[in-house]
């Protein structure tokens, strides 16, 4: 296993642990967040806000480098236009997330704990 692969695995594991600790592997949390006119649960917004507080300053700091530590260049999307495949994909993703209560990341993380009741 290369250093790059090991670090990628550890980054993914850290992400999964963060999802688990934030309660995002529980579909009820997601459905509760989307239930604006019922028993609304703001905890998902707090988790996302915490992620943004960490991401925003670190992104600016990291992007000052000429290249990432384990690659020759940054791979940041530069397209800004909205097209039908992007909008349709986002809609399908959002509808699936809302109906099932699982975003793909938390869904995969919950598989490791046996918490995903996926059909």
C-alpha cells in the first residue's frame, strides 16, 4: 500500500467517524431536519455549520500552496454554469436523500456499524 492510499483511507475513516459522532448515520436526523413544519431537528444544520467553520479557513490556507502534499496539482472544478445533467442529478440525489433519510456518505458509514437498513 502506498502512502497516498493509506492517507486517503485514513481521511475517509476520519470522515466516517465524524458522520457517526455527529449522528448523521441516523436517517431520523436527516428526515427530522427536512420536516420543516413538524418536529424540526436543527442538528444537521449545526453539523454542517461546524464543518464550514473548519473548512473555510483551511481551504484558503491550503489553496495558497502550489500543490497538495501528495499530488502534483489541485483538482478543483472550475465550471460554474448549471446544466440539465447537474440539476437533474442534484434533484435525484435530494429526493432520494429525503425519502430514504440516507445521504450516500452516512449510508456507507452506517453500513460499518450495522445501522443501515437499506433495501
